[in-house]
């Protein structure tokens, strides 16, 4: 039997692969610490859970419009006005089954075969695969660690081509935690204007912004950037609603309309109950968000201090999200129990085998001399996990 050549080229997620193996080890009784998962360890706030229960009891369990209920679109519009000083009408908003579906919808809408999309490197594992799935071409712009891996104008000028259709930014960034400042966003906006590019701005980690009270979206920079930007957002991270699968996209009315048409023929509407819960998430009390963000900041500070106390590992202090990229360059070439550490996959596999700590290999993000750890887990797990990592490498300092 001949299968789709496109599907056979899609790479499996290293993130899910190593986390799945670690979970199985834990299930089998091994004392395993998992520092890979990209979801908050907090429960979904009670007010949101209560509204979901009410929606079930009220019979709000039927089909909704494919692009989402008006109540949630209105809540999204209020969120952008309140938090970002951006104005969007319902016709500029669509709701999807998670931010990942929003991304696929927008790539499917704007790309023709061979069109290129500039993405940052290190990148979130699904960006290149989503682009390839719609016959687009991911083009990687590798930033320097000293600049928090962020785009610069020379880096972008080096990868632009006549086939470039869009540029993607993710701020705060997964996996690096980088946050773009207003001047940097203005540079990207000018670059997009110069080359007439769409801007896809993944802002799913917006609230996990530890250094600046005010978050600036690239859509805030100018009327031009507003018109050419599609913002991708959702409730998964901010409200610890990863399993509820509600994301949303806002931007150009024509593009949103085409995205909605595509969705109507694929998944149709997102889960109705989760949509009503998301209305409460966006409109309701935000105290739980502040508590979670403060706790994550404390966890971040602990990890950065401990890792940088070693002589063989190092990391930058991320300004956002809930991940840290640990530089393992000094471990490459080391031989442990007859196994040479050639890359981050080798390091992660040996770490999991020897000390039962799961981290995510940087190879999944396009860089081989880093591993990513998540601090969206308890402080007890973090302290034990970091201690094991440090003990694992201390013989090589």
C-alpha cells in the first residue's frame, strides 16, 4: 500500500516522545522526575470549572457556529481592548480547538506550494511541521544566545527571498523564554512592511512575562502592522486549561473568514462546553493568573541560580514563558558508560536512564547543544530534578 508522501515526511514530536517514555517509567514504579511538560501544574480555576458544569446542566452541549460562539468572540475582543489596547470586531475573531489548530488554519489559508515562512530558531517543534503539511517551506533564522536567540535585521535580511510569504514571531518564546521589546517589534514590523509579508504572532504565553508589566503585541506598533498581523492566542497556558482545547485567532477579516471556512470542513466548532468556560476565563476574576505567574517566576529564579552555579552547564534567565534552555556544550564529546554524548538526544537519553530525569532535547527545536526544561511543575520536583542533573554532570566540571 502506498501512503501519503507528505505524511511520511512529518517528524514525530521529540517533546512528546521522551515525555511519554518518562511517564511509562513512572507508571512502572521508577522514581522519575519529568521536567518536560508544557502545561501548568495548577488546576483550572474553580470559577471556570463551575461555569463548565453549569453549561452542561443548562444543555449547552450542541453544535455551535463553526468559528465559535458570539459570547466568546466578544470576550476575546474585550480581552484585547483591556490588555492590549487593540480593537477587533467579531468578524475578525475565530475560535479553534486550541492555538495549534489556529496556526494550521492560518498556514492553510495564506500559503501556496513553495511559499516560505521565516521562523525563529530555536523553534517550537510544531512550527516547521505545520508549514510543511500545507506544502509551505519553513526557513530558519537562527538567533544568537547572547541576544536571547531573537531576530535581528541582518539575520532576517539573510533569509528573505522572493518566495517569502510570512514571518512568524513567538513572544514570550517557547523554548527560549525570550520576550521582544517594542523597538525589536518595530524592526520586525518594518521588515514585514518592506517585503510585504504577513506577520503571524504567537502570543500564547503573553501573561508569563516576568520583567515588564505591559505586554506589547506587534499589532500595536502601527496601523500597517495591525493590518498584516494574525495573532494566535488561547486559554491553555494562562488559565491552566490545556485539556479544554480552546484557542483563538484575530486579525484581517478576509483571512479570518477563510480560516473559518476551512475549519467548517475539518473539525467544525470547538467543544461547546469549553467555549462557555473560556468566556468565564477571559471575563472572570484574574487573581489565579497572578498567583500562578508569581510562583513560576520564583521557580525560574531558583533554576537559573542553581544551573549557573555549575561550571559545565549554563543558561540565560528567560524573561517569559515557563521554559529554560540549558547549554550543554561542555558535555558534548563526554563518554558515559561507554556511550558518547554527541548531541542533546544522547544527553537526554543518558540523563533519563542514569538519574531518572526527563528533559527535552534541543534537537527537537533545531539546536543540538541545548536541552529544555519546564518549570511548570512543582517546586519539589524542580529541586529534586535540578539536584539530580547537577549531580549527574559534576564529575565533568
